[in-house]
C-alpha cells in the first residue's frame, strides 16, 4: 500500500500556474534542502518508483517527523514536486494521535506561509460519523483532513518557485496512519507535459 502511495503523483494534484520572473538565487526556498529545477544527478536517489519519480536515500535538511522523501524530476524541468511521508503513527480509533501530528505540521508551515485553506470533512451520506469511526472513515476514503497553501487558489503570498503546499493524513489500518507533506514547484506543469510526452 505504501509503494502504491509513493508511485502516485500526489493525491492532492490540482492545476499549477507558472510563476513570473525567476527569483534571485539567495531568495529561492529549499524544502528539505531541495530546490526547484535540480537535476537528477544532484539527488541521492535510492530507487525509481514510477517514471521520473524517485525515492530519495537522503536529503540535506531532514525533518524530524518525516522519514520518506519522493521527488519528481524530469530531464528538462528538473525537480518539480516533493512528497514527504512520516513513519507510521499508532493511534486510537478517533485518530487523536494522528490528528495531533497533523496540527503540529500545519502550525509549522503556517508559521511561514500563513493560515491555510483547511478541509476537515466527512463524505456526505457516510454513516461513519461517530468519534470512534474517525480512522475507519479515513481508511475508507470517506473522511478528509488536509491543509492547503496556494497562491493560485487562495491568493496566499507564497515564496518564490513554490506554487502549492499540502499537509494531509492517510490511514493504513483502523489504528495507524501517516502524515504526508507535498510541495508543488512553479515548474510542475512543465514536468507534467514531459511526463505525458514520454508515455
């Protein structure tokens, strides 16, 4: 299941708009020590999990709550997307521990980018509406908990080269799950075009 997650090009994918002028090098953000446009040869690659999608053996700026890093890197655009996953978090049926990890990560990102657009919802018509059903609903894709920072969607003042950031949670079992953090760079559309052209 985790490998399927790694191979998926982000569960939060939405249209990315290209940024304007290229920023000065000193202004370019580098989440986990990675910058937009980095070529494959500059990355510590462990294995390829899908076309142009690589699980990294290491990053230069490790986040203490995240363990697995996956990057999309195409020949022309270079690095355009990062997905970082936490280790599996054991939690109670109401998801308390997992939700606590989510709040901590959301607060960290909000400290830099401001308050996000928050989606904390249960699918319409779901019968899994009790507190004890929280993880079950998440496991069955009937519940969503994620935060989004976006220039195009929310008119937030994003840093140069970064278009969107997502923080979300996913269930592995009824009593375990993990946290995912995604960075979409402003060359993401270019990456997508290269991916389509290669198929």
